[in-house]
C-alpha cells in the first residue's frame, strides 16, 4: 500500500463501538470496499439507491489520504459531510435518468466548504439506523460532482501547447500532487506542477529545450482499486506523440516543419463532397499493401505504401476516377496490441500456409500461434486517442510525418480521408483511470466497470471525457486534414456529444485552421445495447435519435434484407434478396417452406425499398405505409429525416465478406458467373440508393476471408487483399480461426474444399468492371443524389414489379438536362423479367457500352411498352 493505508473501515469502527461485525459491508482484507453504490451527482446531491432517504444519520466520511489517520474520536467530525433527506429536481432526473427513481440526499450547507477537499481522498457513504447503528456503507461514484465543481475545465487547453516555450497541462482534480517527469540525455528529472483550484488542471511551463523530450506525469491520488493513496506514472491522454509502444509521451508541436512531409502546407484535399453523395471505401492500412508484391517488402503494411506507384495505388486512383469519394481507414490512432518495432513482431510462415489444403484446420492453428505478436489487428483497442499508430510507420518515431504523408498521397489520388475512431472504450483503464480514478470510464450501479463493448467502456457523458472526444477529433481535422470520422459504437455516446463534435468541426475555417470543417462528414454505428440501451443514461447517438442532425448511421435493415438473416445467425444459410431467396432456394431448413420464403422475400423487398430512399421515416411506400411504420426487429425500418443520414452497405470489416456470405447462402452448385452477378446486384442496391454508399475494400473484386466472420486478429493470411486477379480472391485459405468460427466449420468445410467456388481472374475482373460501371452511373447521374427528403418524396417511386424484382423510378425533370427520368430494375431472380415502363426509355449510356454482354441485352420494346431485364441483373434505363 501507499500512504494513508489505514482504511475508513477503521474510522467507522472508531466512530461507533456498538457496530456489530455482521452488519459491516463486505470488504477485502486490505479495507477496500467492494462496491460503490452511492452517486455524488453534484456538489449538493447524493443519490443512494436502497431504502428511502432517512432524515438523519446519513453522511459522507472522507479521508484526506495524504497522512495516516491517528486522530481520536473527538477529531473525526472534521471528516464528515452530513447528508439530509431530499429530492431530485426535474433537471436532475433528466440528467441522471438511471438514478431518477432512487432516494436522494442533500449535502448539509454547513459542510459545503468541505466538498473540494473530500474529493481529493477516499470518500465513503455511511447510513445509520434509528438506533444509531451503522446499517450500510458503500463507496461513492464521483463523476457528477467533479463535473459540477470543475465545470470551468471544459475551456482549458490540455496536453502540450505553446510555440517557443512549451506548456503542459493535465486535468487531475482529485490528485494530491502531480509532477512532470522529463526524460532526456541526462536521465529523468522531476518538475513540480501547479494546481488551479477552479479547474482542477495542473500545469507546468518549460524552456525551449524541452521540445522533443519524452515525458510522463507522476500523479499522487487516492485509488479505490488499491484502497490507498498511490503515485501513478502515466502518459498524457492529451499527448500527440509517443515513444514506441506508447511507453512515454513526447513533447511536440504539430505545427513544426520537422513533423510535416514536403509540401504539406501547400497541399489541398479534393473538393468537398456533400454527405448524401459520398461513396466510402473502407480500408485497413495493413490490408492495403501487406500482400502486394509491387510494394517493396520493407514498406508493405505501412503508411508509406500509399505514396508509391503500386498495384494498390493504381487501383485506388481507378476507384476514385469511377466515383469513390472517400477512403475510410480502420483505426489508425495508437493501439495497444501491435508491437510497434518490426523486430518485436513475429509473422506466420506464409509459404507453409500456402501449401496447405483449402479446408484444412492447420492454417488457423499456425496463425493463432503468432497472433499476439504479429503485425495484424483491426485496431479497436485504443491506447492514445490523438497519436497515430506506430506499427504502420517505417519508424514509430516518425509516425506523425508518415501519417501525414499518407493523407497527402490519398488526397493526391483524388480521395478524401475518413478516420475510424473508437472513443467508446479503451483497451484497458491504464491511461485514463490512474489520472482521475473512477471518472473516465463508465461504472455500473454497483461501481463495477461497464464492459458491454467487450472492453473498458468510457463515459463520454462525463464532461471531460466528452471534451476529450471533441478535442481529439478537432486535432485530427486541423493537424492531419482528416475529412471525415466514423464513430465505432456511436450509440454508447450521448447525442449531445456528437452534436458537440459537429459544432466544433463546423467552426473550423480554411483561413484560421486550414480546413473547412463544414465539409467534414460524420457517421457511425447507431446501435443501442448494453447499460445505455433505450436511452437509460442519456439520449443516445442512435439511428432514430440522430434524425435531423446530418450525422449518418449504418442501415442494417438494408444489409440484412439483401444478404438474408442477420450476422449472428446460428445457421449462416438464411437467404435474402441478393442471395437466392428470389427463386434459387438452397434447401436449408432454416429458410422454411415456399410460403415462408415468399413472405420473407416480400418483407425484405419492403426493407430494401425503404433503404433505397435513404431510410426515410416519412417516405410512403406503395403499400401505403410510411418507412417509420414498417418494422425491423422491433424498430422502425425508416428512421432518417434526410437521405444523407443513412449509410447503405451490405458488408464491412465485421462479419463475413459479401462473397463469403453468398458462399454460405447460394445453392452450392450456383455457377461462378451467377455468383458474380449476385455479388454485383447486392452492391448495386448500395450504390444506387439515396444517401451515403459504403463499400468494404475488395468487395468489388469478390474479396473473401475464407469465411472468417471476425478477422480482427486473424493475421495477414485471412485478411489478404489481393490486387492481382491472378492471385485469386482469398477463398480457400483454410478453415477460419476456431475462436469465432468453429460452430460454422461443418458448413464451411465442404464449401472451402469445392474448387468451383474459387473465382478465376476473369470472374474477378468482370465483377470489378461491373461495379466500376455502377460507380460511374451513380457519380454522373443526379438522380442518385437527391439530397433532401422532400426531393425524394417528390421524385422517387416504386412501380409495381414481379416477385423478386424491385423497380425504382426517379423523375429527373429540371434536375438533369439529358433525361426526364431514370428507371432502375433489380432482377434478383434466375430468369429474365419483363417490367412495364411509363414511357420510352433506353439503356443508360454507361451500361450500353458495358463490358458485360448480359446487361447490354436489357431492352425496351416500344410496341409493348415493356422493359426486359436478364436474370440476376441490375439495369438502369433513362428517358430521353
């Protein structure tokens, strides 16, 4: 133990010798309370779930923590804050909905001056019964009172700042002492930091010689986990550079020339793209070049690969020319699980992997042996939020400059850059919690750590965690010229936090900041689950709640209707619109009989129609129901107020790739040419929908992960992105890792062993060509970028069509001088389909010159007024 080792258990005992041992709360042998059920929500109010608040006999005991207790009975009263029975105000109930129904206490005004000192030590809530015996003791959660007492900290500049003379600042209101440890050529030197009592911010100023030095903070603070006052040595949560593996922070100024690639200040991003016109290409930095033989081996998997002339960069330029507008990079901030120096990493033997059978268990066994120390991870394990990841740099000490060079290269290729951000959790509590214990992470009602994200959940509803999110995003936008942000598990954020991010970005101007913040796009996962589900703790940043904010969310309704089933189905063979439900049953019992299949197909088509509108809540379908009146898993299928608030997608880094999902769902004897067509048809739903379109890198070229549904730690082998068609698409790389896939091995094994399911170069080229055509149609045709709900309601209709066919007509009069209307026919059936046309039409010029002879055979017969669309084909017609 550190200083102040005597626990409040002993203080309570001394205060009341009558206390019976069996009435004491559960504690560890070192005196640490096992729970923290009381919530100090502001300087005046404590909420303590349990018995109704008693009129007297409740109090907070606090231990200053900097000296061992040795006072007698007569002195203990100086360490009590008396509580009186009270009630929550309406505003408090709104602010703390999960506590609204519980008993509340008010701090005795006579003890109000003790509050600041109490917060810098151990605090325990004690309640006595009418006879004066201690009946309950619990720890106290402090975030609410810290936010109230130190609200002025919201305007503080934290982390390193200054130009000539560096200044360092850290928010640590509960600390007894904070010091700066500087590491230089002469070793470690410790400097005192000064506390501002209004903000709880500790600061220190230094000479210019401090620039470039490594540093940590020494925070002396009461730790509930340790049950004592401890001194933690920690990195800076506001730091912008770190040493290898994030061991220490580094004092840098991001405006210094040494941290910029050549020409950085003169480079410009491609022109802004309205959110409803964006086409996003989701890409992992390592995936991009790790398997690209045209990249020098020492540069594969690095930021530097984006600046080369390689197969990968040529394909990115081609995608940009076709109509992709943004590259979405999987997390590229500093992560915890990849050794950052190459010599510390171990890779599986690629040659041995390639020699094994396509359905073997050996590949995943070999990959698992090195997974903990190889170069691969998705990166959803944050360590330092505002520092680039070092394992993607050729030298982790050059990470800032190399990250910027990657952004510049993507901009030069005509692509704007989106960054995947993960502020909802951290890899562990090791960076944030030691500075302000119990504050930055969300605690459950009993004081235990919330882990519904599968990691340590952060608490953006707390003032300073919310500030960290906003300040970090602004830093990436200003200093790295990131053009968009995708929020992981955005529903674990308050809506107010995302709106604060939006306001902060909107305030950035080219003149003052070098970027136009209003052009930066925001989207994320609007799921609702865990301890925050149903707005339990705050109004969440979820799909329905974000309507009208211009912040977009992923449309899982569209995804599931196209693919069939849901990502976590026990049997992966559930079919959807794009996977054979329309006329190509796979025979799996999970799909039900013909009547059930027809019913589900009709329901899926309805979900897809809503998705094609941009998931508009107010759009009225031909059935007479509005989007908000069609249900999907107990939720409205239509939930947006504008089409740009929906992200249309059918696959992403999570779950099986689209090709792998179709491998499970299409009848196994489906010819490869038809698999290609169903892949393209599924992607066409995304690319021809209103709103944002989202493509998982490689889906345009049939990318497979050998049926791996969760490849976050599956190494380069299962995550290969193959730009050379002659290398295949990755299917048949072995049974996917046991960890997340073993239950599906009985379904996977016969598929992986089937050589007919491995596409050849011609198949991959055909898919890429057809997706390129769809991109060019989208980018060149205003019909697919209507922008507002009113325009969609006025112009977009769904003519009646055959079962397994969706027809969409868009009136373009006054919008496109070339054509009066655009009609799209999605024929998911295995046979040609005829469709009545409202007026004479011709095939879209892009498809009239298509590399695909099948789509070129789509036709309009003026004698009958009928369109004919071949099997498993999407045809776009225009009315001159």
